[in-house]
């Protein structure tokens, strides 16, 4: 099935899978995750991280720097998730590049910009955390070996001041690749690609997460309408996490079934800003054990996501100039 067209048979299949997905979600909400008595652990770590985007790799690095033994599971054949394919821009209020070029900025301006762009539904305490910690995140990226253009920060759309730093290669890979190399060199850190997390493992009393089940040698199949339901590839492994599991599995905008459950207006052939493997499987498992979803029907799209327009168009170029 091409991205441009969908046959009646494919549409009916999507509808059937959508119904199956809805029933699966309902059954998952009632079904219990496996507990310690149900599994035999193959390997033991202090921390297990799901996902190798910015958040997952940063969490793994911080855990390893504290002396923990860390396993990072990535279901795709390469690290980076959505992070590796973004434009390499990092908005950091009051950063050192702004100071170098005499640009005035403030945390209050940044929060006001986010609230305006976010239609006021943002969690302000989270925005305050970004203001407090974004320069720490920048320094960590530089410590890992990321290289940013040593020029005046870019003025992207929605910002009231030029505050966006862009990697030298204008791609998120300019941060992800050195970060992954940094993480792999840390003692006790291990990254597994083509390793799909399938479920959380709970303590016998059901009060805490003590590990995960996963499949190694898993192969994502973009030709399936719902890879999380249909794909059975790989061999099962069970990993104990003595200190905790960190879920950093990213978005789900390429999950045709789940995204349509959230917003029925999204066409089946609609593209997205996410990579092909951005599906909802890991997130649904988190919901199953009690995680609370917030604003998940706000699914990021862009002008290039329309089946009627391929490419970025002119809007992003204009916003980079602050127009």
C-alpha cells in the first residue's frame, strides 16, 4: 500500500484493526501485567531505559554516571527515534550564545511564548523546569560532543527572541550520534537495538515495576497497519530492573490505528513528523499499569505531513527569519 492511495480492502482492514485496537486497549486496561512469579529473568540491571532519543540517552547517561548498571532498549535498527530526524534546533532561554551576541531574553518571555503557542493548556511548572534546566541540557549535549553553529541564535516562529541553537549538520543526529557514543563508553551501559519492550514486570504485590519483557532481533515492519498487534518477530527476553524502568519511547504519530482513535479526522495516508516506528505500544503498556495520559489527542503535524504537499514548503524558512 502506498502513502498516496488506500484500497477499499486496506481501508476495511484498517477499520477492523481499529476495532481490534480499541478492544485490545480495553482488555489491556483489565489484564494484569506479568508479575515476578510469572517470569524467569534472563539478565539483571539496576536501570532499564526504553528508547534512545534525547530523553532516553540522557537518562541512561545520568544513571550510569551515578554508578548504576544500565540497559537501553531500542526497537528500531538504529538509535535516536524521532530525535535523530529533527532539525537539530534547541531553544534555550538565556543561553551563552545569546549573551555573546547581546541578545536580551528571560524565562518569563520563554514561558509566555510557550503559553501562547500552546493555547494556554501547558503545564506551567514544566515550563519553569525547562527554564531552570535547559542550559544544563545544553552543557550536557556539549559535554557529549555535540557541535552547534557558533553564530547568532536563530529566531524561529513563536519565539519573542532569537534563542534557538542549531547543530552544525542541521539535524538532531548532530546531538544523538555523539550522545550515543558517549553513553556506550560509560561503564555498565549497554544499548540493544532491534529490542522491543513488550510489557512491564510487576512485583508480586503489584505495587512496583521490577523489570520488562522484550524481544531481541525484532524487526519493525512498516507494511503492517498495526505493528504492535501483528508483528511477532524476535525472541523473548526478561530483564530485571532493581532500581527502576525509565519509559522514553517517544511519540505515536505513525500509529495509524491509535492516532485515529484519538483524532478521527486524521486520514489514513497522512504523514507525520515522527519516524515510521513511532507507535503506541509501549505507552499503552504504561496506561495498563496505571500511567495517566495527558493531551495525547494533540498530535503534531506539519505542512509536509499533508498527502497533497511533499517537502517543507516555504513557511519554515520564513519563521527562521522571524517573519
